[in-house]
């Protein structure tokens, strides 16, 4: 496939000391989001613009490849490790074989919004944190930015009134935590990357999705949906932007410092922006004819009980594999407080 890159050039210089002073060094940035998606708008574009103004970045040319132009979302971690991509969106839910602990915020735990979970996760996953030592560093990558999306809701093609109505429905999920939750609710989880959801829903391959409100409109999922929950927590999703540690260490110290500062700043700022955006996203979804209804008191209690089972089992399953799941779960829960 021919790659169409959005290129931002930054004037002369070189990455490596041995390179000629006039050489241009390319930094390739890739994700799976459609053009115009809010996350690249809030993270990637501001990062590039800020680096353009950084004297330390003189001599760099930034190439941005959206919409899986550089490969499938599940392959981005290996593409960063191999040096094909320099900075990439890596979702732990898509590489849970390599980063099983890093999906901990995707569990249906007791939090609302985005920032509560994002900041708890950031403190564990940023350089020097528990998850950095256990998974990011061993995979040879460094976390630059992260966001835990607002809690996911059930949204379906056909109306439903309670949890029993979704039994037997084929519901798209991302990651082992949401897969386990759906199984316990007697639905049929279907794991697939986000870019494949619209076509699957339109064909009836799946009956519905677990999605946050912010992500329905960018993928036009609301146009195919009839009913959804609101105010619940069926789990979430972690979006990380990483760079290989080798590549990071090759950058000028001032550029490293700027990227590190952006990580802290943008992670805190973007989660607030996403929370603010959610109200407008909900209105857009309602305007498309999707009926959003909170669960009944009985269903809320049932979901809470099942969610607790999912979190405990998730931790214990990883413990048996020697992966300290319960330790990470407890550390994340402590961060939520």
C-alpha cells in the first residue's frame, strides 16, 4: 500500500554526531486513528508543533502516518522495537501477550471520567514507575504520553432494556478484561481492532460494542446504533504513545527533556479535555437517535459484583503466570484514591 504521510519539516542539523550538518533526520510517527481523530489532535500534533520550535530539534523532519498506514495497530510495538517507526500509538490491549500487566486500567473498577484512572496509570507506567520496570523497559520502550479513556458503555444495533437482554449478543471487546466481563454477563465477546468495527457492525457480524462516548462518532458507530447505557463502567481502554529507549537516548539531551516535560503536561491536560468533550459527544449520539439509559438498581448491583470478580480473577490469573497481577491491581487501586 502506498503510504501518504503528513510531513512536518524542521530545519537543518543531524541526529547523530557523525551525520553531516546539513542532513535531515526523519522521525516517523504512526497510529491507527482515522484522520481528524481527537487523540492525535490532542497529543501528536501539539507534540510536533512544540518540537518544531525547539532549537534542539533543528535538523529533524517529522512524518506522521495515521490510519494504520504503517501497519496494523497490533504490530506497532514490534515496529517501534525494530526501528521501522520511531514513535507509535501502542495499545496494551492489542499486545496483551507482551504487556499483560499494562491493561490494568481496562478493568471495570470504581472510577469515573478519564483523569482519575489516567493519572493513577501514568504514575505506574511513566519512566521509573512499577509498570515501566515490569513491562515498558523490558520491551525496550519508553512511555511518552498516555490516556485511559472514559468508562466504556454497551451500545447495540437493536434495543435492549436490561443486562439480561444482552445475553447471547455478539459484542465487540478490546482486551482480556472486557472479554472476561462480557463472558460473565453471558454475552459473546468478539475481539477486534477498532478500525474493523464499523464494517462488522454494519454487516451484522457483531450486535454491538463496548465503546466510550468519545470514540463513537469518529468511527460513525452511533449511526448504526439504537440503544446504549450511560453512567456505567464496563471497563476502559489505554492508549499509549511510546518511543524505543534506544531511539530516545540517541536524541539531544534538550530534546529528551522537552519530550519528558510534554509527557507529564499533555497526559494531565488531555484527560481533562476528553472529560469536557464527553458531554458534547453524548448530545451528538442522542441526536443520531441512540437511546441512552442507565441500568436499573438491580442491574447496577449485578454489574458491580461481576466487575469485582473480573478484577480479582485477572490478578490471580497473572499471578499464576508469575506476572504479579494482584500487586499491580492493588497499586492501581491505591492510585485511584
